[in-house]
C-alpha cells in the first residue's frame, strides 16, 4: 500500500506495510516516533480485546497499529474513545450514514460492529490497533461473532481502495489525539457523547445490570448512576 502521497499530517510517518504478519501490534517499538504506523494486508494472529482473536481474509480490512506517546500520567484508557471517534467519523464520511461508538472500543453501524480498537500500553508508549472491516462480503464476516459484524461493503455493496480510507482515518486520529493531549477528553467529548451506542440501552457489565446513561467526563460508562471504569458490556 502506498500511503505517502495521501498523508496530510504527522501520523503515518514512518508507514510500515507488510503483506503478512502475526499482528501489527508487534511491529512498533518504543524507539519509533509518535505517529508511526504499521499495517498489514493480512494478520495470521490478529488480536482483539480480552484475548479474543480478530480475523479478516487477506486484502479485505484495514488492520493498522499507531504508536502514541502521551505524557506521563495521562489517562491512556481514554485513547480507545479518541480512536473510536476517528474511526466513526471515517466510516460516516465513507458511507454517508451515522456510526456509533460502543464503549469502550467498538464502532457500530446499524447495530453491527464494523470496527474494533485495541489499545496496549508498554514501555511508555501506547500502541493503538484498529481493525476496520472494509471489503469483506457478508459471507466473509465472522459468523460466530458475539455481536453481529458488518463491513463497509456489506452495508452498501461498494468495494473500496483501503489507502485513502486509512489516510483519512490517520488524519482524523491525529486531530482528535492532539485535541485530547491539549484539552483532555472534554475537548472531543461532544463527538463521542453524541455517538454513544449504549445510551438508553439495557446493559450488563461484569454482573451489574442497568440502563446505559451516557459517559462521564472521564470517559467512564454510566450504568444507571454507577460509573464503570472498564469491562465487557453485553446488551440485555
Ligand atoms: C476488538 O474488537 O476487540 C479489537 C480488535 C482490534 C484489531 C486490530 S487489527 C490491527 C491491530 N492488530 C491486532 O492484532 N489487533 C489490532
């Protein structure tokens, strides 16, 4: 993939593209600069949250990892939401449909998961992995997913070049990340809060059941009036 001519900012420099790797999360290290990106045509051992696999047939999805270096003590658990906003906007621009962020790390369209985010902190860096379903046909999407999956193509039938989508995504991520680094979650809260998939839905998180009541200013999910730091959300 030739991303260079499409890049508009710092993110994506350097851009490491490989045909195949176990996981792009392993292709970035602490001596890479902030904004470095690794992406693959195919991952043979792609990871999701909570030790789950993340799979896509070769050549169909955006599977990319971005290196971030937030200041020490910054609330890095919010980075999934920062990336979620960038992904949701990218999907909206491509489809002309609205997308939602399912706290803490999924992007949804039409109640189906179209993208997932995995933020891993190590050695003073955070590697944010993004898996966005682009050209999978309905048959190629995981059928056993706990949440029904979608791709851009399964939603509108259009096959897309992934490079401009990734360039757009990186540009949006850079803008939202810079705003977050400067002003905290407040700086981008409206974009996230207005796309909250769980608001008003009955959910169960780690054994607690209640109605999704939005996110607080720290990015925690409110279940009723109880703030939840992290966890796995099931719709009831
Ligand atoms: C999830 O839905 O639980 C998160 C999925 C994250 C997948 C991306 S694809 C690029 C990066 N490499 C990985 O192995 N995982 C992330």
